[in-house]
């Protein structure tokens, strides 16, 4: 893996952490203490690094086995692994963490909102599945 491929996600995490910290600072009045900055770095990493790893996983699967092998494993499996686990869980942890930081306590009353982000991960994966299907059909025609 190239150095650039490793540094880019880390730079995105730093930029996202800075943005999140500024949002919480302006909206919730959070002080700029080292623990708060560390919490925002962790939240940004919870969101971005799993998404990057998920993208790398899909790219590796497509490069190794190709789309027909991935399609043979089934759409439901793809949606569960790529969507719910790979996209929905990081989004859910991110929303939970941001709400907990803003309220200074765990935001456990957010059950429906957290479930929404898990479902959105499935929707994202379903959309990705359709895009891969269309790309494979276009390749087969050429």
C-alpha cells in the first residue's frame, strides 16, 4: 500500500475532527481542552476510518474475485456486510458520539435515530449493488 493511500484517510480524520470540534464549540459552547479535542479526533476516526476500510474491502473483493463471484454470494450478504456493518455502524457510532459530547452524557434516548442510520447503511449498500450491476451489464455489452 502506498504512503499516500495511508496518509489521505488520516488527513481526512484531522480535517473532520476540526470541523466537528468547531461545530460543537459554536453550537454547544464546548471548551477547547485536550480531552475534548481527543474526543473529536476519536469521533472523526469512528466515522471515516471504517468507511475507508469498507471501501478498501470492496475494492479488494472486486479485484480478487470480480463482480460475478461477489454477486454469487448474494445481495443480502452484501447489504449486511458492506451496508449495515461497513456503513451503518460507523454512522450510528458517529451520531451517538456527537450527541453524547454535545449533551455531556450518553444519548441513550436516540434509539430510533440510531436505527435510522443502520437502515441508511443498508440503503447505501443497495444503491452500490445496483451501480455494480449496471457497470457489469455495460462491460458485458462491450
